[in-house]
C-alpha cells in the first residue's frame, strides 16, 4: 500500500515538474485577471496572442539553432529587415500581386542572411555569436538606410498588407495565430518525428526570444529546447509584458522581471543538464 502511494506521489511530482510551465501560465493569467479583470477580456487575449505569435515564430527558428548548441544574434535584425523590405516594396510597386512578390522577396532576403551566417560559421569557422552579431549590424544598417532611420508608412499599401498581421479567420481567429499553428506543427513534426530533427539535439546546453527558448526548455522535454515549451513560454512572456503594461508598471520593472525569469530558467536548465551528465557518467 505504501509503495502504491509512493509511486502515485512520484507520478504527480513528475507531472508537476514536466508541465509546470503550463500551470505557471494559468496562475499568471489568474493573478493579472484578479488584479485587473479586463486582462481576461477577449480583445486583450487576442492582443496577447498576436504579439505572442511574433515571438513564437521568431523563436521557432532560433529554437533549431540553439538545439545545435549555437546562437543567432541576427534573428531580430533579420526579422526587422524582412518587414521593412515588404513595406518598402509594397509602397513602391502597387501593381497586381505586388504584395505576394514583396513577401517572397523578403523571405529570400532572410534566407540569404541565413546562408551567409551558415557560411561564416561552418565554412569560414567564425564563432556563431560573432558571425551573427556582424550580420545583425549589416541588417540594421540596411534598415536604417531604407527607412532613413525613422518609421515607415505608406497610404498605398494593399489590403493584404494588414491582413496577415491584423486579419481574422472566420472573423474570430487571428491570421497570425493560424500562421503560428502551421509553423508549430511543421517544426514539431520535424524535431520530434524525423531523424534529421532528432539529430539536432546534442549535449550542448535576445531578450524575448532567448527567454522563450530557455524557459521553454524547462517544460515537456526537461532540459532540452523544444517546440511545445517554446510556444508556451512565448505566450507567457507576452502575458507578463502585457499584464505589467496594463498595471502601469515602469519600463525598468519589465526588464527586471524578464531578466529574473531568464536567469531562473538558465539556472534550472543548467542544473538539469549537470544532473543528466552525472547520471550518464
């Protein structure tokens, strides 16, 4: 009888350890809702999801890089450059399906930067953090040149331009959320179900993206960067950020909270990794 109770207790403990991030998300949601009821409003939830989708999509690619034990400091600059490229092309060319062509060209720009990063790291031998930091400065410089170091806006942007970021499927589900779900499914299948994806995880153990990756590694596959954890962590980061804005918290408080979460996640992952290595040794 005692053995059964001990086994049951251990099973509950394992569930809590493995899925604590989901429980913590629910707790954070309840906390902010209790303090500010409008936090649970549909419009605010959609706002969180829309912002979380951006972090989540960026983190999907960064997740793959970190699974290999490397890091990409250019991911934020590449995202900005791609967005600027779409905006600039759509405001310059207004004929036919210019939007589709602009999106394709912006993806090509991002791919080119990715190829350059790989070449510098793998073939030239430059450490990834140095190579990507260099290309991030190049991307940032190009962005400043294209925007004249300011904001970019045009009244000639096609309707499709705002559809991807602000549109809704069946007037309910944000299109950005649909995009994230599709990408998550693809990444999940690749990393969890294919041989090539599984080979990305070896022994190697930016603020929002990096926080999402590190915190995500404390969920589901404990100590391993994984897709489900990254998705939940991305939304969690947005929930905390959004909640603190609604509570009128100063900017420095947001940085303090996110840095504390990042440090805690890094500590947890490091401890887990050390224990895993000891058990193997």
